[in-house]
């Protein structure tokens, strides 16, 4: 029998966008917007107009609009998050994929990198499945706990910094050591062991980065595959599948094949003893 010098199992990181990747709709549009008296269309139209008129980041614009529209706390947003819908099979997905990785000698970790709201994602039933949730968030007043200012803003280009944090194991958002050069032996999760799953143009920087460094980028879609087909044509992603996370589905089979490939490659690159 051949054995390999691998005392610690290699880690596979699966990184997800959230809205329209794990959930069918924008999270803010699943209760909050309606509760503050807007139609979904009017809310997004007004925030987009605000951003364009003031050379403003669109994410800062929607966060400003939220604060102007309602007094809310972290608990308030978590309660809306609890009602966010998820694509078919998402709740069972993480445990099944983790077990599959273990069977093939790798450890699977899951991360969210989203322009949505961290507090809402933390309120969902799948929050505990993630090693880290990187998303926009608010600063809350020390007295009444009401949101008063953005604490973190994650836009489509800013998403890429979190991939480097995951690569180096520098997971705290204010840890500046992420900018330091790490010897290859100290890299916790090399890009070749990353899978990024997203749905649209806002995921392109992450998809391109992961793909260019030897990892795998996967586009998912709900009703129409037009966006992901364009990303295939533009060389942004490797594969695409319907946003159905059920066992035996196309996405399930695809991710398992990628994990199996990573596991085989890591085993072959590990010294024999």
C-alpha cells in the first residue's frame, strides 16, 4: 500500500455570492423594503438615482436609503434574514458536500462574499454553515442599538480582497497582514483549491481571479442562463448549472467532480513515504 505524507487534510474553500446564488431574490426585497413602505422597484430606482447623482457607491446608496427609511437594529435585520428564501436543496447542501470531501481526504470550508447585508445572512438558517460571512454591515449606536452608519461595504471589486484573506488564512477584516508576502508553505488555501459560485457580472472580478490562479469558477442561474452563457463566452467562468443544490442535480455532481479532482491532485503532489 502506498501512503502519503499528509498529516493535515488539504482544505477546499467554496466561496459563494448570496443574492440570486443561494437565494432567488435580493435579501432586502424579501421583507425589509416592503415593511418601510416602498415597492421593490421604487426602492432600487431611488437608490440607483442617488448613486448616479452623487458619484456614490451603489451599496452605500442603498445602505443610506435604509437608514433614512427606518430605525432598525441588528436584531431587526436578523429577523428579516430568517425569512429569506433559499434555492432548492441549499439547507442540505453543506453537510452533504462536507461529508463528500471527508470521504476523499479533504476538508471543505464554505464562505460567503456578498454585497448584501451580513446581519441578514447571519439570521438565515444556514449562517452556521459558513467559516466566514463577508458582507456589507452597519455600525450600531451604543445606546439604543440603532443602525447609524455603514461599518463595512463590500462592492464587486472589493470582493476580491476576501479571496486573498481566505488564501492566507488572514480572516479578520481589519488585519493588514493580508498585504504581506506569504511563503508558499504558509498559504492556508491555495487558489487552486478554491471554487467560486456566483450568478452575475458583479461576481466577475472574483470569478476571473480564482480562475486565473488555477481555481474553479461556476455560474448558477434560476430562470435564464443568458448571463452565465455570456460569462462562458467571455472566459469568466469554467462551468455553469441551474441554481438547484439538490443531491444528484447538475450542480451537486459538478462540485463533487471538482472536489474529487482537487483531492486527487493534492494526493499526487504529496510526497510518498
